């Protein structure tokens, strides 16, 4: 176990290259593994979560290689021709990998057993099991649909029309992946818009995907059994990961950092929109499109923040960023009220509870509801002087290290190992910018 401690930092400066977008990296490997011909990926996030997806796609028959220049080359099998894996698919800590690959297997006439680490084995899979069962897949596992879980793919998959009960890009993507090997049209209706990387990348590889906004929400329709062709993909830096150094700069006096080539997808950008409303000095330059995704460079300077109310309808565009937003709120003047955040309770940990407990330990006033979190901050600072249980959650671990960079006294986390699932090299990158992060004795 690796315990780290962060202390009050001097100004953070420089250009910080954040690792590649995790969502796009997962999908690049999966879709490249289905495409005919060669797919090349540059900028792939080489964190443990994505590497687990790469290993799973090899087990399903794709050729996946990393070159010395850090580009990845994938030769796919074609839709409908996946191999049945010889061994269990271990997805580590990655709920995204587990749910997306369950969708992929569900639409093919093969069986696979899925498992993961202690955190992933606690996470509910029922929300993907329900629609995938309607397509024709069968599931055998622990009570509550938890891993380890055997998925028997449909021999004759059926197209479905499914309305998501809860906004979830993972569930939407699992259904669409199952629909790739399904004749006819598979339709997903989402009451609230979620990140649309799957739809964008399906089109990039050659699928027909229609999207229509109606009074009931957004309707996504996939025409099944397309022929995917290999493509070149440039993965932008992950906006979810960029939020950590951005908030660190905002709360550390004198800071001025640049985060190059960050994904600007509007369905992923809610945290930066919120920080701007709180008074953050954030400037976006060099906007461009790469592989269908908007990208830009983000400059962040220290700012005096103020508390605001974050509306529930913004949650789908920033669901992974509420932990680090809570840290920003701790240094803002007044109360920041976050609504519609109940989904945080079924992430890698109960993130709502973990943030409330940790911030309280560090001397921050917090009110936790079933679906809300209110943080009352002060521009006078945060006491700190706390040891935080990270709960095997990479975003909890990084959030409290950032808190320590601005607190009056050090903040430590008990276990930093899971940070590598999404942000390998986080501590070194922040140290290079001037942060005081050290091993805890």
C-alpha cells in the first residue's frame, strides 16, 4: 500500500500534459477490435483501466500492439466474429470496461466470465443486465447482478427500443455495442443527454447512427450489422483528469498553468462550466476538431471563487467531477450546493459519502443528503491535518491530494495505488508544476 501526503504548495506553473481521455481510449480499443483492417491510436491513456480493456480485446480475438512511440495498432476481427475467451476477463477497477464489454459479448454467440477487483465486485450491474437480457443474452452470477458474472451472448440477438431509467453513458453504450451484431434497428432513449463518444466513434468507423431530440429526451438509433473499417484516432487529454490540476491551480495563489489538447465535448465539460460560474479564471484557446471530437488548450490561473448552486440537470455532463468540484467548493466563499448527485453512491465507492466524511475530517462544513451535497467554504482556507480513506477510488484519492495542496496543514490519503487506473504519473506531474506531494512515513 502506498500512502501519500500533500502539503500547502507555492504557485503552480508550467504546461501540464494530462493523459488521454479514458472514455475514448476504452472505445478506441473496443471498436478497433471490431473493425476490418488496421486502426492506429495515438494518445491512448495507458492507465490500468484501459490496459484491462486491451487485454480483454486480445482475449476476444483482436490483435492489439503497442509500439515504442506509444502509438497503438489494432487489427480487428470484424463484427460477429469474436472468439470465446479461454479465461476469465478481469477488468480490475473499471466499471466502464465491464459494462461496455458485457454489451459487446451480449450481442455475439459466445460466453465470457467477468470479474474485477474488490471495488468493482461491489458495483451493481443490473442496469445493463435488464436491457441486454431483452436482446437475448443470459446472465449467471451473484445476487444483485454483481461480479463475478457469466454472460452468455445471444445466438439470435433481437433489436430493442429501450428507455434508460437513469441517465448513463455506460448503459447506453452497452446496448449500442450489443446492437452492432443485431439485425434491424436498436434504439436507446435517454431522458437526459449523456456523453456521446460512442455515437461519434461509431460513425467514425462506418456505422449509421441517427440522433433525434424529442420531448421525451434524446433518441439514438443504430442500424445493426454495419461493416467497421480501421481508422486513425487521436485521443485528446481527458477533461475529467484535467479538472484535478485545474482546481489545484485555482486554489493555489500565484498559479498559472496550461493544459494542452483537452477534450471539449460539451457533454463532458460541465465541471469547467461550473468553475467559470464560480469565478474561475479559465481561458480556452486553439480550438480544433480531432477524430470528430472538439479539442482545445486550457489556461487556468489562481482565482477567488464563490459558492453557487449546481443544477441537477448538469450532473450527466460532470458526474465523475463532483469530488474535485467539492474541493474547489471548500475554498470558495459561501455555500456550493450540488443537486442530482445520487449516482455518485454507485461509483468506484460511495463518492458522496466519501467526500462528505473526508471534507469534514479536514475541517470543512458539509451537509450530505441522499441526492445532494452542500459544501460551505471560506476564502480563509481549509484546516487540513487529516488522513483520508480513499476507498479504492482513484478520484477520491486525487481530490484529497489536491485539497492538501491548498490546506493550511497536510492532507494524506491511505492508499494511492488506484490513481494509476486513470491518471498514471499524477503525483510526478503535479510535483513538476510545484506541488508538494510526498510519500507518507
